[in-house]
C-alpha cells in the first residue's frame, strides 16, 4: 500500500528525478519561466520554494545547502543576488503554475511555471504599496455614532450648459470651399 507517500515519482528512479528537478530549477532561475507538464511543474514547485526561502538570508551555509540541491554555481549566484532581492518581502508563494492545454504528440497536460515577481502581465495592475486589512468595528460603537450623527443635507449645484458655437465650423467650411474655388 502507498499510504503517506506524497512524493511525485514522475516515472523515474530517485537519482534521475533529483537531477531532473535540479536542472529544471536551474532553468527556472535562469529564464524566470519554463513550459513543462503539470505533474513536473507541481513537483518543481515543491522543490524550489524552500530553496528560494533559503536565499532570503544570504549566508555561506545557505549557499552551500542550495548548491547541494541545484549543483550549478551560476544558478545559485543568480538566486542569491537577483531573485532574493526582488522577492524579499513576499512571505511565500514564489511560483505560479498556469495550465496551457494538452501537448499535440501524446496529449499530456502542459503548464507554464514562472516566478511570480518576474511576470509583467499579471503584475502591471498591482500597486507597489502594501495593502492592509481593516478590522471590523464593534457594532456597539457604530450604532452610537450613527444615532449621534446629524442628517446631512446635500445641495444640488446649478447645472451650467456650455454651448459650442456652430457658426465657427460653418465659417471654416465655407472659407475652405471658397479657397478651393479661387485656386481653380
């Protein structure tokens, strides 16, 4: 029975799976987004999220731990130098999986996995200011405030209509037609 065994085997032996995930993680760090199958994208997400969390605190020990997983010093350097700075204030959820449809050859479900902060399409509408949550006021205080408040009378401002002179347009059209007649 397979109870309590959560790891996705991906149809590979353990060493092959580890090196494949390490290579995919290096590619994700280098290119900021990669296309793969949904199962591999989910396995990669579990593999790389703790490594990105370790990159937030730059120490020799953390660099060696991450290097033992990635086995690529250029990817480790990029992760600690560039990516950790950009995701420093994010409390997790560094990657996003977007399903793309099925592959033509074998109908495998494909997905794009990307680093969240490097996508310009989704991040264009968000503000850089951090949003805060507001606590709901207690009902006793709000009822008392409503009763004490005086009714507000709104005065309607008179509406002023601006009329555009139509004569000017007609005059310009007439003067243009006059010019054409004199030219010929």
